[in-house]
């Protein structure tokens, strides 16, 4: 129980050392920084772990996307855990560790600043859909793209892992139940968020202009 | 460390003999270990720390430099273990 801090253990399960208000404050600070990068680079987190480039939106939208993804998923995890277990836990811990779990997404945002994803999108549009003007990709572009995509993939896997770890650790649900309920809630959340971002938000013109 | 499991087959051990250090009187019988003694060393340490921190999980977490849920989960696991022992004891008595 009284074990020394171990960085490897921290990476595998940071919530063993950090939860509650501390995790919430750190998570909110990183969310704000991520939203600022997203705003400057026009990167949208329009889904639970979706990352897309789209040249629209006010700063509020970029903060909103981060907060909505976190809050909706946390609320559904809370409901799910209350249905399948009677174990009592602090709701604050679930919400704070969920926002903390999203911190590595900042790396994906930073990568968008370095890797020419936008140029690649324009290239695909010109090459395969005959849209836009002619554009060529250099060898460096390809190297950056492949490295960027691989790192983004690893970051997304790690974020999902941390989200699961937060849920299973805070609720202390048995492994089998935790895995199944997490996957189900994850899919439901993605479905609800997609409806929100693709239908509700554009129809009501919320925060877009 | 006080042995609780048989080193040969892994079954729970029972107390057969108690001796008075003063007059060497021996009491023989078949006694089950008290519930708290059935717990592991780390579980017993946890209970002692829990009492020393007046049952405050927050204080415990702060002192042990771990998060509140870590201590909370440990308590939940301990409750499950104790409940299991109680059920086993009830089963033995029936």
C-alpha cells in the first residue's frame, strides 16, 4: 500500500496516485490549452476520440467540443456503472479522471501543427475527387504524415486505455463487466455525439459562425 | 509471519494447542483462527492504518501518497474478503 511513486506505474494507471480535484484542475487546464491549439489550427474533436480538420468555429466551439465529449461520456459511464454495480464511489473521481484521461490528446493537436495533414487532405481532394488546385507532396511530407499518423494512432489507443482504466478503477467493477459495459457505453456515446455534431449543431447553427 | 495456510496442501490451518507461558498448562482442542488473523499481513496493516487515521480515507490517501479511490478500492476488497470469511465460517458452523 505504502509504495514509492513509480513513473511506469503512473503511466499505466495515473489514477492510483491522482484523482479528485487535483485531477480535475490539471485536466481542465490541459483541456483549455488543447482547445486553444485546436482553435488556432482549426482541429475539431467532433466525437469521443474523433479528430478532424474543418475551417469553421469560434473559440467557444472548440472549448465546447472538448467539454461536451468529456461530460457526455462521463454521465453515461456514471449511469452505466450505477446500473451494473452497487459499489459506492465519488462521482467527482469519475469525472476528474475522465478529463485527465483525455490529456494525451494534446499531443494529437500539437502534431497537427507540425504534420501537413491539411496539405494531405487537399492532395487527396485534388488527386481523387478533382477538387481544388494541383498540389504535390514531398518526401518530407510523406515521412511526417506516416510518423504523425502512427503517433496519433498510439495517442488515441492510450487515451481509450486511460478512459477505461479510469472507469474500471474508480468504479471498482470486475474486469469482465467493466470491459463489456465500457465498450457498450463508448459506442452509445460516439453515436449520440455524432448525432449532436452532425445534425443538432449545424441545424441550430450553434457556435459555428 | 504467522502461518495461516497449510504449506503442504494450502488448506486453512486451525489452532490445536495453546500453552500458558507461566505454568505450562496446555489447552488442546480445535480452534479456528480469529477472523482478523486470517487476513494477509498487508490487509492487517491496512486495518491498523485505517484505525490510526480515525477511519478517514482522505487522510490515509494523503499520508500514503496515493489517490482516494486507491484507498477506497482497498477497503472494498477488504470488505469482500471479510464477507467471504464470514460466509465460510457460517458454512462451517452449519
